C-alpha cells in the first residue's frame, strides 16, 4: 500500500516544483515590469531637472516626452493587469497541488503508524507467549 502512495507523492512533488517555477516566472515578470515603471519615472524626473536649465525653445519638447513616457508606463500597467489573473491562477493551482501532496503524505504517515502499531503489537504478543512459556516451565 505504501509503494503507490510514495509514487503519488513523487508525482505531486514534481508537479509542485513545476507549479512553483511557473508562479516564480510570472512574479519575476511582474517585478521586472514594476522596475521598468520606476525606471521610466526616474527618467522623467531626471529629464525634468535637465529641462530647467535648457533654453526655452528646447523646453517645449519636454511635455511631449512626459506624455510618451506616461504612455509607456500605462502600457506596462496594462500588461501587469493582464498578468495578475495568470498569477492568481498559478497560485490557485499551486495550492491545489500542495493540498493534494499533503493529503498523500498524511495518508502515508498514517499507514506507517498503523504498520508500526501492528508490528509492535505482534512483537509484544510473541514476547508475552515466550514469557508465559518460560513461566510455565519454571512452575513444572
């Protein structure tokens, strides 16, 4: 009975590792997108500082630059919004596989405990029989 459980545990652990990899890749993508948004914001701030010391005719370009950068940020934010359901789905799948794995591990542990209990019970009975036989011999 333990061998099929061990196989199921191995399979679910493998599946668990795969689900973790998928979730980690999605979270890494999201993190990279958030960093890119921050980078774009830093770039806007840096250009704003430079813009203050530029001649007036070149300052006219800055608002268009800001619009372009904000559009890029919006595109990235929309990509993050598309990624969030995928992250939630991957999290749910990971939870399901984890729960399944835990169920098999608990069942395996119970089977081991039952086996040990039965083994110890049988061993105790044998020792009791030996003790009774020894006592009976001493009585004779």
